[in-house]
């Protein structure tokens, strides 16, 4: 029996955490050359015997990694003995997101953020745009004097939306949108950076926001409607100019990513090859992770507490900031064939994330599948500059083809329908 060459049988136990898909817990002898296709057929046949259920698509985890080829090759790569009984966990496959609308802009779309039924985009023609997630254009907002680099929502209800934008004009601007009258005003201009402002993130309580800039500084500002200490002089107060509450120095090059990990902790990523975790109560660096590549974007998941980075070498990397070997790469994700500009974890699915790159593609990944993404999300005709999955129902991305592309998550929508 030469299982190592893919001939012969392997003993397996089939497990799932999704009880309604459980099959009898007995050892099964299966061919060493099986792939996901044959395993799907096998599990569905067992389920039909059990309760006559209709076919479901599954993915298979063997030693914490998705099976992406033949079982025998997977075991050999992991140096697992073919004599042992192998445990295979199967999970219902995440359905492919469906392409929806294409939102046409007048220039490159470098920033995009969804909230509720609205999409906010930032452009290289210095404007912000508001859209419905059905693709209807609501408003064009002027004010910045150079391309927009990042946007984030502060708060949103039926009557009022508040958001922040940052630009190569060295400022951040706070905006208030009256939904009913569809009018917007700039509440404050935030001045303090000496180069373009590349990244922004609003705190979980909506009271502060943080910015990262090409001047290598990280700054924290008040996001409140009325900032008690607004401006250091009467003249600045009257003009609505805001200055930073905290300035943190530590990076040596552009701060390309910033995100609140919790109410008093910030994550930054930089072109200087480092990730830094900042403790705002101490106003200093808590953890530093050194990588060997410039970081263009980074994303922290509150569900699994891991960090993803996007870099110029086409790869995405996974780090665990809690270990003392934080700089050790936990996993590398191969699939893009040009530099990866943007990455974001799902806010509701513990293992899933999305990325966008200069190969004109978005990809949807499961962090347990490093060799291949779950899906390619096609549509952009040029480089992807930003991707967002803040709203679990919609993956939205902006690019050099002057568009925002919207992909609808069938899973979130199916759960919505069931809830009703």
C-alpha cells in the first residue's frame, strides 16, 4: 500500500462543530488521493443516509489548514504519518459574494467606508462622495485642496451622519451631514501634521480619532461636536481649527495604517517595516513588531486578536501581538501577483478577511487557507486602493479605474432573511 504516492487508503475521522451536519463518529477508510471535491461527495452521501438532507458545500480542515489539493500531499507537507487516523474537520463553505453596483467617480477612489445603508468615498479630485449601498449618488462634498487619502464614520443615525476625512493637504476635516435636507458642513479643520495624512481611525466610543501621516507622526484628536479646548487661541476657535490632543513619535517613515484596538490602545503600520501597538494612557509604545517589508495597510481583528499586513511583495502576513515572538510570521497568504495595498478583517466572521491589490483584484480569504483565497472578487479594471467590510452585508472597494465596486455577502443577507 503506497499511500505516500497517493495510492491506498487513509483512516479518517470526520468532525464538525456544526451539529446539524454531524456524521457518525466512526473511522472511515478513504483513498489517499481524495480532494475537497470527493470529500464533499462523501460527506453529503453520509448526510443523505442520515436524514435525507440536500447537498451542502463544505471546506475541509486538516491540521488547522484548509485542504487545497490531494490529502496525501497535504499530509506529506505537514510530515504526518499515513499510518495514523487523521481527523478532518468540515465547515460549511462561505458563499461567494455577489457583484452589485459600480459607482462611477471623476477620479481615482482612494478611500471608502460603508455604514448602514450609506457608502462614503474619497477621491483624487479632492472631493468626498456619499452614495446609497444600492448605487445612488447622494452628495459631492468639496473642501480639501488635495487628494483624499482616508475616511471614517464617527456616528450615524436617521437624522445625522458625522465623519472624518484626511488628505494630502496635511489636514483632517470633520463633517456633519443632515440626512433629511441632504446638506453637509465642515465642523472643524484639524491642523498639526506637516505632510499628507494617510490614515484615520475613529475610537470605539466615537469621541476621538487618530491620524497617521507622511510626517511619521501619530496624532489623536477630539471627534466631539464641540471641542472644549478647540484651538489654542480665540481666533482658532472662531475659525473651527482643531489641534491634536496627543502627538506620538516613534515611526521613521509614513504611518500608512492606524486602528483602535480598544478604547486606549492603537495599532499603527508604517513604511518603516514596523507595526507598533501604542498605550494611550502611557502615551508610549507597548509592543513593536519588526517585519522585513514596508507595510501599506494593517488590520486588527477584535474577534481573534490577530493582525494582518499588506506589503509590496504581493503577500499578506499574519501576526500575533500577544506572544513574545510577535515578529514571527504566523502565516503568509499567497494569491495576489502585484503589491497589496489594502486589507481588512471581517467584523463578524472570525476567520475571514478581504484584500485589494495592484493586480486589479480583490480577494476574500479564510486565514486557515494560506495557499489560496476563497474567492476572487473581480470587477476593477485598474489598481485597487482601498477595501472595506465594515458593514457585514457589503464588501466595498475603490480604485484607479475611478469606481467603487460593491459586493453583497449572501451569508449576511441569508441570516437577515432568517431573522425576519
